[in-house]
C-alpha cells in the first residue's frame, strides 16, 4: 500500500450518491510532489505517525526516500540501492537501525512521548 492509495477511501458510488454531485474527477496525487522542505518531511511523517499504522508509516517513509533520492540515501547508509528499496517496499521489514539512520539523513531525530488516552 502506498500513501497515494491510502489517501482516498471514498468509493465512486459514495461520491456519486452525494447530493449535488453529478460527476467527480479524480486525478493522480503523488506524495513526493508535496515534499519541498525539511519541514514538509517532518509534517508528513508526524501525520503518518498519527495513523498508528506501521505499514502506512513505512509506505510514507519510502515515498519520502524516493523523493530525496534513494540511491544517494542508500550510499550514505552504506547500503546498495536495491536493499533500501526492498526494505522500504510494501513487503519490506526494515531494521530499526535502517529507519533510525534514514531519519537522521532526513535531518530528523527520534523522540518519544507518552500516549494519551
């Protein structure tokens, strides 16, 4: 699942059934088009963390890594590009070290806070 697919959950039938909506035009949306600054990366990852879904977070992290240049990030992490792609793929299972290092290369650090009910 990519961030692109998760963003739109309303079915076409639900859209057509809405009062006053005859036709809906849907265009492709790509998360990487929205990433321009370090603040964008931070905001997108914070929003992904709010979903409390590790698969979605991994998908978003993969989108961000692709937008920043997977090959260079992989070199900076002493990995080959294919390994990083695989780790951040839909079926990937990256180590905490990989995710932690990737956060660092994106200019972020990991902080924890107590969960609120």
